[in-house]
C-alpha cells in the first residue's frame, strides 16, 4: 500500500510511520519544509515530500503520486477530502474523544453526546460527520480515529492540572501537595501513542471494515483522578499528598483555564468495543504503563 502521512513527524505519526514501514508499506511523510529530507534515522525506509494540508495547491500536486491512503493528523482532513476525493482510495483523519462533547454515557461510544464547547473541535466534528456521510460516494472512503488523552514516550504527559508542563511534573516528583476538585471523581484514560498508531494501521489495512466508521482509541480501562495521582506517586517513588477543594475554588484560584480543568470535569473514558470487534484492536499498554513510559522518556531526555 502506498501511504502518505501528513503529520508523520508528530507524536502518534512517528509511531505510525515506523509501524507501516516495518509492515512493508510504501510510506511517505508530508513535510512543510522546502527541501526534501529524504530518509532519516527516525523513518528509515520512508520518503519525505512537500505537503501542507492548509495549502490547496500543494494538495492538488499529490494526485500525481497515486496514493492508496492518506492519513491526516494536524486537523485539516476536510481540505484533503475536498481536494482529493476520488483520487485516493482512503482518507483517515485524527479526531478526539472530546469532539463528542460532555459525555452523558461512560464509557463513551462513537456518538455525539452534545456539541463540544471548543468551537474548533465542534467545527472539525461537523466536517468529520460530513465526510463520514459521503464515504465511498466518489470511490474514496473515510475513517476517523478518536483518541482520548495521548500519552507514552515521545511527549510530556498530562500533569496533575491538565497541562503538559515540566514544572508540575517536577512538583509531583518532589512530593508537593496536589489539589483536586471535591466531589465525585471523573475518569481519565491515558492511551499510549503506540497503541493509537496501531489502531490507525489496523484501519488502513482493513479498509473495507473501516470504511465510513469512527473508531475510539483508548486503553482497556480508565483511572479516577485519585488513582491517576497515585500512579504518578508510584512512578516518581514519592508520596504525593492530595487536598480536596471546592469546585468553585478550584476553577477560580487553582486551575482557572477551562482547557485544563475540563480533564477533571468530563469523563475521558472511551468505549473501544467497536475497534476491538471490527478491527481486532488490542491496547498493549495500561494507563499506568504508558504514564511510566512517558516519565522514563522525560528522564532519558534530561527533562527531569
């Protein structure tokens, strides 16, 4: 299979590129640079070509390559669809579990719960639904993969306040007190980038089953916020005191950014039954294992 990965140098994209090359596919990585990078130590066997999903002209130029599949990570799959529908067999987009809106059902299936409060995500989900409805219309089928919180080696993992900040990880490593909102705890499901990449590969290699489908990626189970903090305590080898505060104080004084505290307000626990049933998806890592992998990566990189 001849594959283009737009965003193949990103966190999940890196894992996907390596997996597809190892599986014997003809893999290209789209780069917005003006020079051809050729093969690199990260993508041995992959080729790099100029491609900018935000540039319609550069997308039109892709037709001459006759790709079987195009994977789009940055969030501009709709542009790819509009320009290349009918000239590529399969377009696979990366969405997000958050696009389904506040979850009224947990684990959350691949169904809109309510319109996402992030307008950017809401618009992208409208586009995903439009592409899903049009899948196969002109010979191009569409699939979207909807991951929850992405974790694992290669990127700073989500910290105790819903950011990806080294300073907060250092505070946990020092055993400083963590403040969490009082009341019932929501669920969070860190999923390893390697596992998410494996679902992308399965969707691509099982095109007929994946056609017109949305698939949640995720771990086999989720953690409560207390369990999440305890997992970090175990990883860092310290005791991390936890103090509960009112929601009013939490969002006004401790963690006022909605994009951060939403992680601890809305359950992030995907139902991965469809991916398992149709594609044979099986996560390799537990939430605790992927968190440990991320921290070990930070240490190896000298970040901690």
